[in-house]
C-alpha cells in the first residue's frame, strides 16, 4: 500500500510529467487519482471508472511503471498484505516453535496442495482464455482475507478487463463464458490459477504457457 508521503511525491511529479506514453484509460486513472482537488483512494477511483478496486490498482501500477517511477525512486510499492488476527496468531505460534522448520513444513503442505490440483486444473482453460487471464491479472494482488471470495472477485476483474482494455476483442473469447467458468471455481482452484499466473510473470516465456496451464 502506498503511504501518503509517496502519494504526494507521485502527485508532485505527475503535475509536470508527460503522460503521452500512457493509454487514455491510464491517463484518466492518474488524473482522477492524483491530479484533482485531492488525492483519491483507489476505491473512489474504481467507483468513478466503474471497475473493481483490484483493476484500478493494476492500472495504477502499470501506469507508474511505464513512467519509470518505480525504477527512479521506488515509488511503486507492492501491496502490503495485512493478515487477519487469526492468521497472525498462527504465525506467532510458529515463531515460538522453531519457526524455520515449521515454515518449511507449512510451505511443503501448501505447494503440495497446489501440485495436487494441477491434475484437475491443467487444460481447464483453452489457449486464448489462458492468454486473457495472464493479461488480465498482470499486476493484480488478491488479498488473502477474502480468499473464499476469490472466484467472484476474479470474475469481476475479467469483466473489468473487457470494459477497460477490450481484452475480449484482443483474444477473441466469450467473456461471459470465461467469467462464469472462473466464478464456478472452488477457492483452492482459484488459488491455483492465481499462483500459475504469478509464476508465468516471474519468467514470461511463450513456451511456459503450455507448461503451466
């Protein structure tokens, strides 16, 4: 999450920046967010654009990266995840009991679960649906507090990407069919899909699409 100090620094730079390299929608978002009478929250910007908060956050991140602000002064910060109290308590218990080994065991269980899901999930989406999803969720961070709602949230992001970026036209897919397919996922399946997309963007090579999905 960007602090108020960073937001004001971004605002000052944007007032004299050349935004011509951005798409009209990216320019609109930055004007709404930073160049009005006050700095708006992402939720306020999302409402004005008619999209989800996650999609507004993604557009902001992409826009600022295009302008090079993340490289010059590290102005773009990855969203800090604020874990709910029960999760914090579990982490504290593990810290009290040889955290290193416990963390290793927990991660082994977590990725074991994701690997087990690969059998049923691989091939669930066709090539163009996968490419849409990869584009759609580039830069989006889903919060663990709402894990049970991820299928619905992800379906909303899919609709937003069609409205804002016309990704459905770019990849030639039925947006309603894809959104329904994602909304019907169980939350562990949605977690698998999100994890695969993040893995792809760590090393975005063409041949990895078939390998991962």
